[in-house]
């Protein structure tokens, strides 16, 4: 999924939009009803960060040529504040320019986390390679990874950026090339091209390959919050930000980059008696039951466990589209529509991709995009995918559904016999799928992100459950270690809390596995104390997957 965001002009060093937001909330901030001991608000945190940003600009590499924009805010229960920024250089987005300012309860500066520490200075922001040439190169790159396919409606439009992720900062074209395959399903690739030489710097897939009751395909009969509409009901949940599920009618999107001229419909499902689906795929509303239930369970997990109010943390709901495309073997989260899309599968390798862990996985991509925004290539991309696998599994465990009990298998409900295995991925020993890796090596970054994610998945399993043979909810596991050590687990709850804090407070767009080790150690120290058993367990689990 492309992570291009609208560019908004900001003031030097402190975001003008941020100042406006603070001003709009000023009356509430100054209202004397708030107790003196209450933690700072998000608006307080933004204002505090803005007040110290000029003082620490030098250490963050900020210059008069650069602007900043607040992306996310985290306020701890003890009042500590963490404000995440994106930056621009002469109005151009900087890939790897993101950073997090950490503040004490009183708003004073504690430190910062930077995606890239290199100074950002270019001789010119005028490209030597034209935009149309970059668009052609990206289109060629998309065709190259879809050999044998006749791509239709292929479009690509470049955006000029500063790339600080790949060596010395340089001017680059970031181009999203999108098309449809022979079945009408979407294919997309983001290509980063050196704007001086035309050399391809990097490329990655940019579709991330995700009160009534309802009878679902995979989760049995589940409760649903719906909306009365005249004499019928809509599959729309006002208690969870207005989240709803619609029918894509087996159509696909017609998009030019991130702008969809003709998006597949999401006609909201309705029902006369508020009892949805039959439990069989022949009833189109059955898959909708699974999708809506998955959205509910994911929303509840982030709210109840991490105190996050919705995917973006703003209380606003996303929406689902089911029955997308023709025999489409995928599900994906799309930032541009803030929505989940589910294919029906081909029936041979995969069935409808609406299982609970798939929903948790894909919606967690949305959480990542709103926080660390891990770049979807190399080791950062592997961490992005691992994050979604970890939280997808934790959502499944948290839901406590007897028809789909929690496990460390990814997508086991949607797999059919033609795939040749019983799950998409295995967290205890990722190499069981024949393509993922259990242990980090210098070649990990060269793998597809769904396979390099094995390192993060293996770490997570070891941290939660430990090494060796065991059975959890009736599923047998036998997790090895890469260094021959024996590792003891600290439980799923602590895994989730440590990984969430690392993601939302310490990781940045360029974080690799070594950086993830540092981030999770910092998170464990924050949550459980320096030298705690939890901090030692995090270190041991990373060492056990060769990340030292």
C-alpha cells in the first residue's frame, strides 16, 4: 500500500497546522476543571514539543530549508510525551526524515529518535531525469515483476522527494505504478529512482499483502452492532467509529496512483431481521459477517489492550469491502480510502480471505502507517509485515472465539488443500512454509518482505512462549533457536505491550532488525524497569534469532 500522504506546507521547524490545532483547543487546555495531577493532553504534548524544537534543531539536523509536520502523538500514563514528526526539504517530502521528540512530564526535552541521522543538504532540487522518464521506468519495473501478464490500465505518476534512506541524501522520484491483471485485479509497485542518474534505488509492492448477530464462515455465530435504517438494518457500527462493511460486487478499482477515479463499490449490507449470513459462502452477507467481526475484534484489541481509539487513534472507523475482484487471492489495507478489502480466493489455494487473523493483520498495517510508517522494503518491510502478523495473532487470542481459537499460525482458516500447507505462515518456525527465514543474516534484507518477516515473527513467538516443544490451544509447536540457546517466554500480553510501545514510540521508517532490538529493549525498560526479567528476555529472544 502506498504511503504517499498529502503535502501540507508548514512553518519553519514548528508546524503551522499544529499551532492552529493548539489554538483551537486552547480554551479546553486552560479550563480550570482539569486537575493539576492529570497527564498532559495531546495538544499539550504538541505545544511542548514545538517549544523545544528550535532549541534542539541542530541535533536533529533541522535547518532553515526544512519544515516539519506532526504525524502522531503518544502520552504515557506517567505524563511522558512522544511527538512524531515528518519533515520536508524545500517543500519536498524526505524519506527517512521522520523523528520522534521525547519529553518529560513537565514538557522538558528528554531525547529523540531519528530515522536517519545524516545531514540533509542538496546542491539542487532540480531533477536531471524528467518526471515522464521516471514514470516509464516505474511502468517497466511493474511489468518486470508481472512477467507473462498482460497488464491493463497501467498508469504511473512520479513525485519528487528527497531520499535519505539509501546512503547519502539525494533527489529522487517516487513513483507508484498501478495496473490491473488479466482478471481485473490490482497490481502495484512503488519505484524509487535517482533523479540525477535514472538508476533504480529501490522498489516494492505497494498493495499490502491485511446489536444483531451473524453466522460467519470461520468464527461461528458472532455478535454485531448494527444501525437501524427504516424497517431494516445496516451493517454499520456506530459504537466503533461508524465502521461498516459493503459489497464490492466482484469489481475492482480504477486508480491513477493514489487517486481512484472509479473505486469498486462498497454498498453497505442491509438485512431485514438483524440476523446476518447463513455460515455458507453462497450467501454474500456471510463473508461480510466475518469482515465486520474482524474489524470489531481488532478495534477492541487496540482499545482494550493499548488504549488506542481506532486505527488512526482518532476514534474514526474504517470500512470493509468484501467480494472484491475475480478469484482474488489477497486482502489489503489501503491508506487512501482508510479501508480493508477482501478477495474471495480461488477456492483451490485460498478461500475468502476474511478470517479473524487476516483482518487483524491488515488493519495493523493501518496502525503502522499512522505511527512508525516502516518502509515497505528491505528489513523495514519485513518488520512491517511481522508487526501485522504479531498483532493479527494477538487479536485472535484476545477475541477468545472457540470456533477460531488463538494460535501462532497465520491464515490457517483461509488455506485450502491446493496450497500444499495448512497455513500461510508459521511464527514458531517460519521456515516451515519453505520460503521464510528463522534467523537473521546479511541477506535478510534481500528477501520479499513476507519472508524476511520470519525473523520478527520468530522473535515474537520466542518472547511470548519460549523455545522447544509445547502445545497452545490444541496446536503443537516446536520452536528452535539460531544460537542453540534455551529461551523462556514472558507471555503474549507482555509481548504485545512491548512491541506496541516500540512501534509507536521508538521505531521510525528506516528501522531494521538491529534497530528493532534497540526499540524493544527501550520499550521493555520503560514498561518493566531497567534490568528487569522482561528486558533480559527481550535481549535473549533477539539473540536467539541472530539479532545481536
